[in-house]
């Protein structure tokens, strides 16, 4: 039953492993974009500590949206996407596996890099832990929403910008609860409420978004 | 022929019907606007706390209501068009989007003009303002997506999917923004604390709301008629209608 899921996931991970530099581009973008903020805002530690969670979250959001653009594009170009849609087995599993592969390749490295960035911005240890837990819960949502955007904008001329325009409004709750968790810890409150809501968002989007993405793939390849 | 639910889902009949309805809608719109503005600007009393500036409410609140309602109406017709392959429903959905975006922008714009004298600032990151701004982005995303796809059928269906996902998301966005706002420094001025409205104010606001409805119907029908002519330009009845026109 899980054969489609496992096969697509293994295939995408192998493809990523063959193009190692390309797979590292999202995390490189993330590091560069985050490093620009102190240059623009100024080096005051107090200000940087305050805006760090927001910056990390916004940059992970952008990194996810910029990298998800190619999720189905390659498969569409060489015709394998149509074959995968025609093949027996659930399209939902295909969508699930694609989103999971995107998260493993471009979401997980961001989570590894985030604590380092947090240290550079002077976040205390407890805030760092909250940030990482939030990213662990939140970045899969971004991969799922991004895969929906990628399926809707498949093969369009201005696909990249369009994807960002249509997905970012949908991702605002994730951003709010993700960055809010770190802010809550900073002001001495518990982050568990934010994390629970992020978890709820993750479950809801894991159940609903792949269905919409499968429909979008059918619309786009008709 | 019997009048059924599907009678006017045929583009030629819809075209003929709206040809009659559009002038009626415009006339209603003008009459209601005149009555509403007269009530609002001359009859309604001056507000005890805000003075004359509160009168912007007579365009601001109807615009905000329309912006939210039209998104749901758009998602509904887009969904009908997608589920039942009803061409006309998809065209109506496409025709609603610019009007909805216009009302959203109008609500934000008049809100800013109202906020300056009463709150002392054009913009605060209040829950309602922020979610209205995100609603504008949702409209823009829908318009951009449907305009970017050349194939009409795919554009309609992709737009329908996006509109439905967006309308499911609107409550989530609203409540998350609301919670975000209460966690940060809250807005110092709240509209919910305003005193109860005078009857004449409410009447003027309802009149303006109906005027906005009439305007929305007139504009959406006109735009749908243009879309019908564009998409059905190969049909015999359109050729008869515009001989020597675009082919």
C-alpha cells in the first residue's frame, strides 16, 4: 500500500543526492537572506534579538516557496509526471511523498541552520529550543502548501512569483504561531499553546492540502 | 418553455436577461446611493465622540461587508463551475473577482482615511485591518493565477481550487491574526466599544449597503456579458449580435 509513497520518496531523495549543490541552495539562500537583516537594520543586539524569530520564520517561508517551485516542474518537463498520474495507486501518496521529499531536502537543513542563526542574533537557549520545535512543526506545513502552489502554477510563465503570491497569504497562520512561540518564551510565557496550534495546523494541512494538490495536478496536466 | 433552475445557465439567455437587468441595477444603485448619502450626510446626527468624521462609515462598512461576501460568492460560483462543468458559473466567478478586490481596497483606503483623524494614524496592525489586507492578497492571487493561465478551462478550475482553499483559510487567518494582535501590543482604539448607533445612521448605512449590492450586480453582470461575448465568439448568436466584429 505504501509502495508508491516509498518509491517516489526514494526516487526524489536519490535525485537530490545526485545534485548536491542544487539541493543545498535553499539553505544557502536562507543563510544569505538572514545575514542581510543586521546589515539593513543595524547591529544593536537588543533590536536583533527582538526581530530574530520573525526573520528566521520569514526567510524559511521564502526559502520554502523559492525551492518548491521546481517540485513538479522537472517531472512535467520529461513526461514522468503524467505517467505517475496514470499509474495505478493513489495520487495522494504521490503528493505526500513529493512534499515529504521537499521537506527532507530543503526544510530539514533550515532547521539545522536555524539555531546557529539564532545564536548570531543573540537568542537565549530556551528561545532557540522553542524556535527549533516550531520550525519542526511548521516547515512541513510550508512544504505542503508550497506543493499545492507548485501544482497550481505548473508550467506557467511567471510561475515563481505567482506561487509566492498565492501561497504566502495561506501561510500567515503558520508564520504567526511559529514566530509567536519564540516571542512568548521571550516574555516569560509558555510556548505550548503556539506549538499545539502549529501541530493542529500541521495535521489539518496534512489531511486537506494533499487532496487539493492532487486535484490541482489533474487540472494542470489535463 | 418552462422556467427552471437551469434556464439562465445558458449563455445566450443569461446575456438577454442581464441586458434587461443591468440598467435596472444601475438605476437602483444611483437611487439608493442618493438616498443613502442624503440620509448619511444631512439627516444622521453628528457623532458625540467622533464628530463629523464618522460619516465615512457609510461607505467604509458596506465596502468591508461586500469584500468578504463577494469572496465567498466568488468561491461558491467557481466551485459550482468546477464541479458541474458549468461554463457560466465560472464566468460569473471570474467577473466577481475585480469587484471584490475593488471593495477590499476601498475598505482599506477609507479605513486609513478614517483612522488618521480618529486614531491618529493611517494604519495599525489591528486584527481586522490585517485580515482585510490578507483578503486583498487572496483576491490578487486569484486574479493573477486565472490571468496567468492561457487555457480558459484550466484557468477556471485552478482559480476555483484556489478560491475554495482560500475561503476555508479565511477563518483560520482571521483568528490567528486576532490572537497575534492580542499577544502583541493591542490596538488602543476598538470599534466594538463604540456606543450604540442612532437609527438614522443605521438606515443610511443599510441604504448604502444596498447601493453597493446594486453596483456589484450591475458591474458583475456587465463583466460577465463581456466574458460571454469573448468566449462564445464562435457561436452563431454572437456573430449575429456583432456582425463584422471580432472573430
